[in-house]
């Protein structure tokens, strides 16, 4: 998800409110249970609506289990930061913290420090 800076601030603010709403774990769980897509918020897997769906239709969880059990390799680590999978994990965690309402400056400063320490 992304928000362009080419629209008025009022629309950007509204878009940000939507992003915060749609990334909440309960909303992601409901969306995943209704569509079969993967939730983008890991905590969604702990929500009852998604657990019940997986209990009722265990075949829906097969792809989730495969994804969660995938071993990191050049073929599976994705296009971003492919040279350094550790940085990708740090970035993923930071994004999760931001979606959960973390202070952007603090989250990014912490991620930058972790990546710098990893590089050292």
C-alpha cells in the first residue's frame, strides 16, 4: 500500500486513516477469511474469525503453512534487500510496528540502528 503526495493533504490524511483501518489485525482476519488471501498483518492469524475459517476449511491454511515454513534462499527472499535478508526482516518488523501505531521516527531510528549494527 502506498499514498501519493500528488493529492491534497486532506485526501492523504483520509487515505492514511484508511490504511490504518485496513491493516488492523481484526480487519485483516475478516478480509482473509472472506477472500482466501493472506493477511498482511501477522496478528490476524490469532483472530477467532480466521482460526474458525481454517478449522472449517483446513485446505485454506495449506498455502499459509507453506509460506510460513519457507526457508529463506535467494529464490524466496523477495526483490527488496536481497543481498541482506537480515535487513529485510528488520524492515518488515518496522513496518509492522508502524501499522500497529508505533511512533514513525522512533521505529525508523530503531530499524536504522539495527541494520547498521547488522552491517558492522
